[in-house]
C-alpha cells in the first residue's frame, strides 16, 4: 500500500520501452509512480499493471506539461524525481533527403519537450530545495551515425542536462542523464534482419546489446537519494559499444570471428 512517506517519481514517456521498464522498477523499489505518455492509453495500461497513476501529455505543449506538473503536485503529492525518456526516433535518410517536417518534429519532441518537462517540474523542486531529474540521452551523442536528427537532438539533451545542473544545484535539485546504447525495446526487436551490418553483438565489448531493465537500474539510481552527490553527469549504459568502436580497424574485439587480437 502507498503511504505519504513514499517518494514520488514521474516518468514522462513511461508508456513503453525504457520508460515502461523504469516505471516498473521504481514501483518495485518503493516509489509512488506517475506514468505520463503521449499515448494516454499506453500510460494508463502500464499504470494499471504496476499500481501507478497514468496521464496523457504531449511534451511539445509547454502549457500541457505545466498543467500536468500542477495536477500531480495537487492530487498525488510533491514530486521528488522526474524521469524523461520521452523521445521520437527516426527513419534513416540521406541528409539532403530528410523530410524537414519530420526533422523538426524530432528536434521539438526530443530537446524542446525535455526542456518543457524539466522546467515544469523543477519549479516545485526548487521551492522545496530538493529533487532530482534524469533525462535520457543516447550513445549516438558520442559518435557519428546515420541518424542526422536523433543524434544531434540527444547531444543537445545531454548538454541541456549539464546546463540545468549548474542552474539548479544551489536550489537542491540534481540533474543527470543516462545515455543508452542499442537497447532491446520492442521497436528494436521488430526491426527487419539486415538493418545492421554483420553480427550486431560483435559491435559490443560485452558481446550483447542492452536490456531495458539495465537502463532502468541506472536511471533509478541517479533519481534516488543514493546518488545525492551526483549531478551534471551523463552515464553511458551501452554494453561497451563505444569501448569496442575502434576495434573493427584491427579485426574486431577479442573473441569475435576474424579477430586479430
């Protein structure tokens, strides 16, 4: 049973993927969880399954996000932590063939939407002099990939995270980000064979991709008071994708077919 002493965590983008895994984990760790998502039915489904509260919100709409923050604070209680995995992924295009409407929507959702969420929920946290925010970046922030809107938008999220950490630190609000590598969420599992070159797992130092629950563990840690002295960081959770990135020049990481190491 929920009690007034439970810390409240809001997961915007909690209706699927990493956000859903995070919502599930936080409930098991004793949080009182609010699941918000553009897909209101998905938010309510997840909330019903885990014993949380579900809301619909469009992060592009600043007023709607501010209203959500007010409703949650009024009806559920003071928010201790905000998690923002809400994002739009992209199809692959050559730069000169990228539909600009789609390009702009990715930037608006991923960076402006994250900014809207952070500012709306930080207001109450700053007043109380306590709170934490965890944004979700991406390993694409660290290297060039054929994701010419998604990658730059996630790099902006990580930079925004550092900026807000400096802005709100003396107000008692921590702001961090987690950058997942290729994570086995439903949309990734549904991609057709041939989307990636060779054996996908050979590109990772650990020889495998990332589970959503593993990203959720990192997020929940940074959101919690166990990370009370941590702010302004980006935590990479990528199963060693970046660590193994340069090994292909030398025949691959040890243990892979054709490796010269």
